C-alpha cells in the first residue's frame, strides 16, 4: 500500500489518562464500525514486563532498548504474546502499569514502538487508544478524542474492576497510583499526555459506558463522509 493510500484510511484517536475508560470505549467503537483496534498501552506494558522479567533497570533507556530489540511481540485475537507466551493477564498487574509508565518516558523507546503502532492502520479503519495517538502516532486522525474523568472516579472504576475479578484492592493506594501515573505521563519530555488543540474532550465522570460510547460515535458520524459502521450496533 502506498503512503498516500495509508493516509486515506480513517483513524479515530482516543487519548486520555489511566483508567478513563479509553479501552472499553475504543473497543466498542471499533466493533460498531468494523474497524481495527490498537491498544498502544499494551505495547508499553509488554516492554515494561519484559524489562522487569529480564531484571533490567526501567529507568535506564539503553537497558530498556536492548531488551525491547530482543523480544518478539504478537497480538492474536485476545492473546498478547511475548516471545510466544500469552501475557494478556500478566501485563494488567498494577506493578506493570508503573513499569509501562517508566519505559514510556524514554524517547528512543517510543521511537522504537512507533512503526509497530502505525502498522495497525489497515482498511477499513482504525480506533487507536493511548496517550499520544492524536499528537504523535496518527496526527492526521479524522477524529481526536480526549477521554477523561476525575481521578477519584477513575480510582473507583479500577477498584470495582479488581474486586470483580477477585483481586484485593485498596482505593487509597489506587488513587495514589493513578495520580502518580498521571503526573509522570503528563510531565515527561517525550510525547507527554496532553489534550491536542484539535481534540474533543469527553469527560466521563458522570457518564455511563454506553453514554460515553454513544457520544464518541455521534462525533464520528458528524464527520462528512464517515460511514455508519458495518459491525453490530
Ligand atoms: O493505557 P495503559 O494504562 O494500558 O498504558 C500503560 C502506560 O503506558 C501508561 O501509563 C503510559 O505511561 C504508557 N503509554 C504511553 N503511550 C501510549 C500508551 C501508553 O506512554 N500511547
């Protein structure tokens, strides 16, 4: 496919802070429209997990890069494969959230993951979720959404998710983790979390999941030429 054609494939970029519901909303939109889905956070999580497992130092860029260049990453339906082993569960641990945020602070690590993310742009379209989808990875996205919610609401959602899965959780610790990750993600020099000037902010603090999805879909459908979607609505 030529570069020109690639730019004709629509991308919906959904960026925002941790636990804002980006993943749930982005997957539902992709499903409804029949688009591909990129969970860019999973890539940073795999990189973080690989460094932790290899005993590398998350703060040292060259350590992280060396490990990243050696590993094999593959997405297979619901499976996330690191060197052939499914790590879909392992990358969701809170310790790996923090590791992902640390590896994501390195500019060269971000650069090494750039093409891999752009390769997800395939017909008929892509919904990409992350922190810098609209600003760096897909700056020509047809729709840029900044999905956010108060830190308290996000901590409560994460708490409920963990309890529902049968894990122990502490709301105060979760709130602290979220605030720390927000700070690290927004203050880093390389591709910090920020609302692009051309992004539409959707604050989900007082919205249900269904309402958040409906709102983003309605923004997409207002775009001239945007299809109604081929998936299940
Ligand atoms: O979205 P998720 O919580 O899975 O992302 C985990 C971490 O990966 C984030 O806290 C962030 O530091 C990093 N990340 C990033 N850029 C992205 C996606 C995730 O730096 N596009």
